């Protein structure tokens, strides 16, 4: 038996006809529409979508009437309620009137724009040499007399802050030293490195007194809790670990990141721990529970640096896409600081509201914290004998007074900056053009 074959065009046409006939039959059996219900539905939608607009238009009309004619005290119009209670009989017409009214008389809202505070420009005044490898980290002693640096040459060096002279070298790590932290209450220096080791140094004897074992890969960052004897470390094994400083116990292992945790910071208030990772997220942690409270996913590229403001309950995070500011307690986004188009390795903030970002290409941008105004751009000079590609800035640290800034760099040097006392608002004026749309967008 021969099967009759049709062309694709005929088969498609027949399928369309069957579909058309089927839906046409269904459409013909629909129940009649109720005009009253339709009006009620439109009225509810109009009230829900345009209730605030109705209020504003009514308020404008009332103000206009009061200006046009004097109304006696006995016949004063009652103030409008906070919520719209009357559903208009013909809401579509009212919406049309509202839209036309707004188009002819737009409501202008002017946002107050704060002018940035003037900051003196910073200048380089000392270059310290001594390390034999990339200088990766720096920490200031609480007494503000000396500071420590860690390097890829596996050595921790302690320098006099006033003179820049070497005081002592501490050896013990077997790979690059990536993080340092001084205890505020003990004569202890903590260090971590790519050898997976976390060490506690007693600075009275200049010896290691404790090791904290647990990380499965390189440890990139560390922070001490300001009031509790707790140490937090983070690294390439995608975790942050909370340690009891004295017993060396691993109190919590903070898991959730899916890539290297590049930066960790601690504060007294909740959230007490904040981490930034190469998985492009920032996590705010509950220290007591050891669990993540909030995950911020606004960044589109890896987050290598985060820093708290010393006095405000805010922090900043840095990524190659831009620098973002946040409220600490809930992670609410504040604003973007755009313009530092490089891989940003480090951030630092002082009490005067100067935010500094340092990048892989040796550039440093200085920002006014409140307005996001970029008031100065620096290019770190490369040490003679080094290649231009070794101009990376790995860490930036302000001293306890906030008047000196220490950077550690890829040309094996430590550079110290301070404010230019000869500068004034006349010699270095503020050239600020606010761009609200650019700053406010995510």
C-alpha cells in the first residue's frame, strides 16, 4: 500500500489550520465578561501602582487652590491621609490625567550633593631596601614605633618607623610570607604564608611559640579580633578559619566560598568577620554561630582587598571592576568608586577619610571616602635595577596616627609616604564634577 506523501509546506499549513480551529472553538465558548468586575480590577491595579502619584497630584491641586483663592478658616481643607482610600470611578481616565499632569508639571527632586573635603596630596619621602623578594605584607606595632614586613624571601623584617633602619630579621617560614598582624594586648606577632603555616611570635624572645595547623593550602590573609583572643586566617583552600589564640584550637571553619579567600577583616560589632574571595563574592559572618549571614554578589570580578573605615560603621571592597562601599551591619551598598582600572591588590583607610587603593601595575589612587572623589593618582617609582613590570603594590598600611602610609611592592622595596605640608587648597584645588548616576549604580 502506497502512503501518500505531502510536502513540508502542506503539512505545516494543515497543522496551523488544526491549531487555529481548535483555539477558535475554545475562544467561542468563553463566558461573557462582567464590566463591573473589570472596572473594579482596573481600579485596584491603579490604586496599587499609582496610589502615591494620586496623592501627589491631589496635594498639588490643593496647594494650587490655596494659592489661587483665600479660604476662610472655617472651611479649611483637611490634610490628606497617608494612604489613598478612595478608588476612582474611572481609574483609567484618572491615570491618563495623572500622567498628563506629570508630563506638564514634572515633580523635580534635587538630591543634596556634598562637596568633597579637601585633602593634602601625599608624597614619597623614604624608600627602604633590604628584602630579597617581593614584599607582600606589612603591619604596624600598636605603639607606632616600628613595623614589620613579610616577603617572598621567607623572612620577616622589623624596621624602625622613624628612621627606616632594620631592627631584626625573623626566619622560620619556608615559603613566601603573605600576612602579618600585631596583637593589641600581647607582645605577639602573627604571620602566615604560602607554606600553609600560621605562626605566633613572642617579640620578647623573638621566637615562635605557637603553630596553628589546619589549612590545606597557602594562607593569604589574617586578622586579629580587637577584643577577643581570636585569630582568623584565610587562604587558597576556600575557607576562613577561626583559632583560639592560646589553645591553638580551630574554633570554626568558615566554609561557603568557592575560590581562594584573598582578604579577611575583623571588627567588634556584628558582623565580626568579613571575607572577600576570588569567587567574586563578599561574605559577612556570624562569629558565634560560625555561619555566613549575608553574601554580597555585586562584584563581577575577584575581590582581593577589603578594609574597614576606622570610625564609621562601613567598609570598602576592591575588585578590577571598581571599588564599592558598604554598610557593615547589613551589607547595604552605598556607592561605587570607579576609575582605578587595574587589578587592585590592597586598600587602606585613615580616620581623616582618605581611602587608598594600590594595584598590580604600581598605580595608587587616593579617594575622599564620603564623596568618592579621586583627588590624587600616584605611580610608584620602580627601584633602579628593577623592571617596569615589577611596579606592583601588594599592601598599603597607615600608621597609628594616619599621617604616614607604608606600601610594600614588587621591586623588593618598602616605600613610606606622608602628606605634603606645603600644599594648600589654592595650589591643589578640588576639581570635582559629581556624577550621581555613575556612583549610584551597582
